[in-house]
């Protein structure tokens, strides 16, 4: 059977660009919108990618169980790449936590349960997760968001702000990667996260319409002198999935044009407002 690459959020943006990297295997793209999956699958097929699709919801464990059953019938799971998510702009904070945090925890569980020697899980996080300072109280909830009352507590602590829920969720991804690296290693599998900077995906472009001034400021502060593109993240994913990265696990790779190095200056600037 061919190696299978499972990509959540695979119908657009970073997920779709990642799917284009795996022409030697078979790609399973998944998301909640069937029409977009069908269009994306046609685009990939036209590029010569062996692609299948199935709708699923990362925030729903039963939905993911059905997805993994389908995946196992179609190949040997080489990699799972979680690009599904919401930006935290114009959505409910609980929804943000459910998709960006609970969704990541669900994928960790299902990938681990189905992992074999050589399986890789890559969770797309965000440099914004690095803006959340360590805190023993909320970090425990972020590491184990499925525990009873955890999401309720996080919604309360972020005062219902979906932008903070996004940042905290991405810190949670960083923490969960470290938490689960050892157990993945016992199966010969790896778990990592990638923290993009400002990447001009459809989701980011929508956020830019709401926060134009902030987005321009962040671009100006980026040492690389530009915003990122989906290809920048897909290139990193391509490397981390490969055997060339076999000694890399339990860590976060920041792909942000150097913007994180400016975070203290950025945070000081915003504290004045």
C-alpha cells in the first residue's frame, strides 16, 4: 500500500499547499465543507496527485475515528498534518478553543492510537502561542483541554475573547507536543508543531480586513521584510515529514521571517495603547 498523508483543513491555504508536496504517496484531504474538498481534490488530481477526500470535524472525536478508519483502508499512514483551524476573528471563543485546542488533542489521540514506526504528526500552531507567558494554572488546562471543566475555565480566564482563545490554543499545541513526545517515541513515531508568522492564507486575508493597521505593523516589523506564503510552511512540512528529519521530535519550528525576535518590542508597543 502507498504511504498516506492525512491533511486536515486540506481544501485551502496551508493544508492545500502541503497536499501538493506528496506526489509520491497518496493524499487524504479532509475538512468540514464538502464542496471545497471536491474542488481541492480536482485541483490536486489535475496536478497528478493521487488524492481522496472525506469530510470530518477535528473537534468531534467520533468524526475523527471514522476518518482514521477510512484512512487505514486507503494506505499506510505516514503523516498527519493538522491545518484545520479558525483565526479567532469574528467567532465565538468557545468555538475557537474547541477547534484549535480540542481538535489538536483529538488528533494527537487518534494519531497515536494508529501510529506505526515512522508515523509523523505535525500540528500547525502559530507564533502567537509564543506571546502567551507561562502560567501554571492555565497551562494545565491547555495541556489537557479534554478534562472536565477545562474549556469552561479557559473561556472564563480569557473573558470570552476569541483572539486570546486563539493565542492560548496555540500555546496549548506547543505544550501538548512536548507532553506527548515520549509516548510517540515508544512507537517509533514523531510529533511536532510548526508556528507560522503572518502567512497570507484566505483566513489571514480575512483577518487583515478587520485589523488592517495591526497587520501592516507586523509586516513592517518582520526582519525578512515580507509576509509569508503558504509555500513557506509547506516547505517546512515537507522536510519535517521526511526521513531527513528523523531525529526531530517534541519541538516547535518557528517559520515567521524572524518576527518572533521582535515580540518584546511589539508587546511593549501595544502595552502603551
